[in-house]
C-alpha cells in the first residue's frame, strides 16, 4: 500500500453486550493493519458493558469511548461516531461479531491499489460455520438490491468522504439502515467490491435482525419501495 498508511476508523455501537463485546473489541485491536482508531458508542447499556469498555480505553489509546444518556438506536449512534471519526476510511464492526486478523488490511488494499471506495466481505456463520452469503453471492448486487440487502453490514469498509456525500446513515431508518445506505450507493452508481474471502464471523442468534424481525421487515420494504418510513 502507500508509504503513509491511511487511518481507518472502526465504528461500533454497543447495547447490553457484556457477554460478547470483549472478544469483538480484541478482534479489531489485533488486526494485522494497526493504523486504526476504534470508536465505540455505548447506547445507554444497563449491564456491565461500560465497565468493560473503560478497561479497553485505559489499555489502548486507539480506543475512543462515547456514551448516550438515553438509548438512541443503532442508526443515530453510528452517525455520532462517524462525525467524531478522524480516518480516511470508516469500517463497521458489530459488538457480537468477530473480524478475522487480516480483514482490514485486505479490504484496504482494494481501496488503495484498485481505487475502490466501498469494500465488503463474506462471513462465517458463527452458529453453523457455513459461509455467508451463499448462493446469492453469485447474483449481481445491482439486481439483488431490489429484493434484499446483498451485503453483510459488519464487513463494510467505506471512504469517509463518500459516506458523508450520501448523507451517512439515513436516520429515518431505525432499522435496515445498512440496506438503505447500500441502496443509496448503488443508485449513485458507486462500484462496490464484494470479496469472496470470508473475513468476518457473524453472530446470527439473538441479534437485532432476529429480535426485531417485524421492524426489520417493515423498513426493508420501505427501501425496496423507495418509501420514507
């Protein structure tokens, strides 16, 4: 890559994730690409999450903590972190998922060497160890976006300037905010690189998509129909 490494700002919103967040944070701090900052927003957790976060903040200067006085939800929390970020690139990480060690380095290489501004990867399903997406990965995303989100949100790496240009996450979308973002990028004819390699371990049990399935369905339908909720 370039002689002056790009700073990557990894953003993570956390709510009552004391059982998983430690492993998730370590997976970012132990990346092979080390020029990072990890911005974490505690979205008014009422478990031991804050204590865990403060330990990491004391141990590693790359960790920057923010705390909401009330629960604002994922969309608003991510936008707060984007506004506070200093990096050329923004990377997502969920508090119950794990990034494999080479994830950021491999994604960033496509941005620096091949001039992509958005790169995602496949993942490993934590429950059954299968690759995700499976068959839908072979369908062109410009077609698939009409029916479902073709990308795994937690694997996103995006140029910050581009993210700002599209308005960051649309706060009308309390859920399916990632689907809306990808739809906005594709509508602007932004080229997205989907890596075949599995560089992320995805939790599919008791996550937002499962707990708030009806809400996710409603907001996803708004994306498909280009309707504002």
